[in-house]
């Protein structure tokens, strides 16, 4: 089944739309997806997400942060060893990364890009408890899932360039034509409270189906900015929002259709979060596809 078959052009109530909203907003509610709403509710409940406490092994998390520190030492012309029991947890390390991003954006981007494909990050993504948790939510076994987009986000304070606006995950990773056959596992690498940019979700929004606004309206102004598939404010406003409290190593597993967004980081530290997408490989219309290499700026 092709992507176009998943996104059905069903007229929707646009009475709440404000001026400036993007034009066509359709939602997959009928046809083949109607049969899949049962999968969606059974796997993601009424809220659209499941919380796991203490899922990430602290040693795996340390390995990711240690790799980040090591890359910084190697890449920042101003780097000096940080004298602290855990250097990558020191405010001075966060301050140095924030300064590097401002003074040497290409060096920062290369650290960021390297982290994404580092063995430390990839190992975290396929760590047994994480794979088992996601496979369990998707009602299969760990060998019945594949991953895409294992990612470390590094969001500096007050960053609006990379903060993700309200979106669904489906348009970024449309591998399963049944969106209930995929999920996102998101985990902060530090304790996360409102000031440090708690994760935002819209309760129950996963039952909306796939919004074609998200698929059609991609926005990525530069290499340094995140790709955005924004959901219009009027549609977000129809849902109650939540910001689950999470500590380092806790995880949220949510549906590919759940509306979610980056919280505002008003702390003085970089917001370090991990995410990975899981896909059932046995579903109808599963399309793994191939991913292209886009060179880092030099
Ligand atoms: O952690 C975040 O800021 C948001 C991550 C996210 O929305 C995503 O990976 O889709």
C-alpha cells in the first residue's frame, strides 16, 4: 500500500482555523485505517503514550555522554580538560558546548553528526530493555522490529531554530502504512523538568490518524535547522496537553500519530535527549526504504 492510500482526503471542521494556517488539512479516518484504530488504542491506550521508569541502563547513558565529552575535547580549539568528578555532567562542559555552537558552528555540527552514528548511541538504541519495551508495545518480539532515526538531540537554552514544533512522527518516518505498527521511544539523558525543556504531548491525539498537513508541509531552512512538519495551532488547541515528569533513563514510548513537541529549555544547560523509532517488519505495506548520505558542512 502506498503512502497516498494512507492519507485520505476527508473534509474536516476548519471552523476553528485562524488566519495564516496552512491550507489543506485532511485526516485519515476512513477506509483502511478505520480497521487499525483498534491496534492504535490497544497499543497506546487513551493517552497515546506509555511511560517506562528506569529503562535506560546508566552505563549505556554514561557511555553516550562520555563519547560526547571526548568528541568535544578533540574538536573544540578552546577545549581544556574539565576538573570535575563527572566532567560531562559539569556546568562548565555545558557552557563550553554552548560557546562552541556560537563560535564554531561547523565544529558543533560535526560533533552532533558524529554522535548520531557513534557506537555508543547506536548501542543505546538497541539495548535489550529498550528494544524489548518498544517491541512489547507493538505486540511483537524484539527480532520483529527494525529501527530508524536513533538520535541524540542537543538543544541549547532558548533555542528556537531546532526546537520541534507540534508534529506527528509519521511524516518523518513513514515506513509503516499502518501507523500503529511504529512507535517512538524518547528518553532524557538528564533529569527533565519544565525549566530544562520537558517533553510535550497532546493527550489522545494519536487517534486522529495521519494528518496530511504534516506530510505535505515540510520546512527545513538550512543544514543547521531541524526538519519541521508543523501541525496548525487550531488543531493542537483541541487537545489537553501534558508534560510527563521524567528522570534520566526514564522513557516515553508514543505513537507515530501522537502530537508532540520540544519543551522550552530555559535552563543554563544543553537539553540532551535520546530518541529512536521502532517499526514492525511484518505489517502489510512495510517499506524499509534507503537513506541517503548528506555531507556535514566543512
Ligand atoms: O526531544 C525533543 O525535543 C523532541 C523530539 C521529537 O519530537 C522527535 O524526535 O520526534
